[in-house]
C-alpha cells in the first residue's frame, strides 16, 4: 500500500528477537541476526511506499545489562550491517543518523557509524537508528545544552530544538513488535501524540504486510491532539 497522507514518520520498537530464537531452540544471538535482516527489509519497504522518516530502536541505554556475549553480537551485527547495506542506502537515497549517546560505544563501532552518516549525508529520506538511546538521557542532554548556552528559563520549543531528531517531525506512528505494552524509554519527548500500534508478531517475523496492517489501523485512528 502507499504511505497514508498524514504519515511522514514511522518508528519501530524492534522487540522479540530473543524469543524468536528461543522458540527455535537457538541462542539469542541468532534472533538478532534474523532481526537485522528484517530491519533491512522493513526499512526498504517503508522507503518504497514513500515514508520520508523512519526510526528504529536498535539498542537502549538499559540493554547494557545483557550478557556481554549478546551485547558484543549486537554490535558485531551492526558493523556488518553497515558494510553490507551502505551502497544500497546510498542508491535508495536514505540518509542515516544515529541517535543516542556515543560514549560507551567502542571506537571501531563509532568509526563505522561516522562513515555511514558521512556517506549518506544530505540524502532525501531519513533513517534514525537509536543506538545506546534513552529518552530520559536525551531530554537531560537537551536541558544541559540549554543551560550551557546560558538559558535560565526554557520552553517546549527550546527542548524540541535540542533533541536528537531535530528538525524531523515527531513520529506519527510507533509500532512495537513482541507484544509488550510499554514504551521502554523510547522517544519520550517525541511520542507525546504519536499513535501506538502493538503487535504480538516477533520482530524477525515482521513483514511488509504487517506494516500495511499497522498503516491501515493508523488510517482509522482519530488524532485529536487534545481537541474535540
Ligand atoms: C529486541 O529484541 C532487540 C534488542 C533489545 C537489542 P530482544 O532481544 O529484546 O528480544 P526479546 O524481547 O528478549 O524476545
Ligand atoms: C526495547 O526492548 C529496546 C529495543 C527494542 C532496542 P527491550 O527488550 O529492551 O525492552 P523491555 O526490557 O522489554 O522493556
Ligand atoms: Mg525485548
């Protein structure tokens, strides 16, 4: 289906990789590998149907609590993903920006991230990859920046202009796979009036048809923004 007119930004909380692997008697890392392939397929599909902004939640500030082996596997996959997917992103006109804290991420990974951002800079479509991302950390970072600029009183526009996704519009629709009814520290500022869509489908099983189902549901929503 085509992108519904009032939707310019879709975000995905890509959850359920571990359970997908466990269901198959595989180590959790296999779920992340399958999830990385799904990521590519879904991002491409969103671009194909004309969605201008896509955000994916890849690694949270809380995900460091996981066993080192799993964390290492996630970052290895990311590096391989960047190597393999870069030419395709350029060809598809997708500009990538990583959102989240760089501190804590290894130098090698930072180099890859910088390369991907640099090589895709200025392209028309936008892909935000939330990596070492926390919504609360993002808001604290914005406030600290404003304090450093000498501000003593701040308003909503000030914060909006200092968050990672500025000047992109807030997500119209946030899709969470894996069936949990929570936001898990994702886009706390930007999600004020986002529509939420939660599916039990585990992320590696997510298909373009599942995206269509979310978009159909989005079209039926009545966004009131507090009005009548
Ligand atoms: C989401 O899948 C990916 C990351 C958080 C990196 P999970 O690994 O959380 O999968 P489940 O929720 O344990 O199934
Ligand atoms: C949210 O999933 C983070 C990502 C998808 C990257 P989690 O699996 O970390 O969330 P919780 O722990 O179930 O809230
Ligand atoms: Mg999870």
